[in-house]
C-alpha cells in the first residue's frame, strides 16, 4: 500500500467509526424519553391542586351545582362567610352531622329530604382548608 492508500483507509475507518458512534447515541436518545416519562405520573400525583380544583375533584358540584349556586339537591355555597369562619367550615366538612341542631339545618333537612351531605373527615385537613379558603371567597 502507498502512503495515500493508508491515509485514505484511516480516514474511511474514522468515518465508519463516527457513523456507528452516531447511531449508538441516536438509539440512546430514543430510549431516554420513555425512561423519563416514568416519572411523570408521580409528578401529577404530588402536584398540588388548588381549592377550586379540589372542589371539582371531590364531586361537590354533583349536588351543589356546577356553579356551586345550589341545585334541587343541595343549597348554594355562596355567602358562606356570613355563617362560617374558616375553622368552622372545616369542622362542618369533617362532620356535618354535628351542625344538624341549628334552625338553618332543620330547614335544609326539610328542603333536601333525600340527600345527605357527606362527611369528609377522612380527607387531608390541608385540602379541606384550601377548599374552605376558596368557598369563603364566593359572594
Ligand atoms: C350527595 C350530595 C352532596 C355532596 C356530594 C356535597 N354536599 Fe354539601 N350539602 C348537601 C346537602 C343536602 C346540604 C344541606 C345540609 C343537609 O341537608 O345536610 C349540604 C350542605 C353543605 C354546606 C352547608 C351550607 C350552609 O349554608 O350552611 C356546605 C358548606 C357544603 N355542603 C359544602 C360541600 C362541599 C365543600 C362539598 C364537596 C367537598 C359538598 N358539600 C358535597 C349535599 C351534598
């Protein structure tokens, strides 16, 4: 082989090597996104919902109406700040039965005879607090 032939083959060899290296890294790129995706569900679970989103996800709207202004099943959730402080509202959500003695609730019982406001005492108090904060802004 002449010197020129040797250099040519060296360069060719280098090019082939580079080509394979490129192919290898390409494959890795293709592989990495699914690996990252595995983390996504966890992120969505730990992502915090705000008060309004919590109210939607807890299903309050199925009884209190899509706009929370009441339905034939349950009263409006507007103007709660006339009767509730934040703590009182959280307590109510955890144990609605303990409020039944007041006249307002006797009226509710008459009006929404077959519907029972569920108690949310098994829920995270932090979430109940966020919902209470949001509800108390509704005027
Ligand atoms: C199954 C139907 C239903 C669901 C679901 C429901 N509620 Fe109620 N809610 C009622 C009824 C009925 C009342 C009226 C009181 C009673 O009869 O117990 C009420 C009363 C209330 C009151 C008291 C209103 C007042 O003027 O004192 C608040 C506050 C309330 N609900 C908040 C919520 C929130 C927040 C959610 C979701 C986390 C929710 N409710 C889900 C049926 C429901």
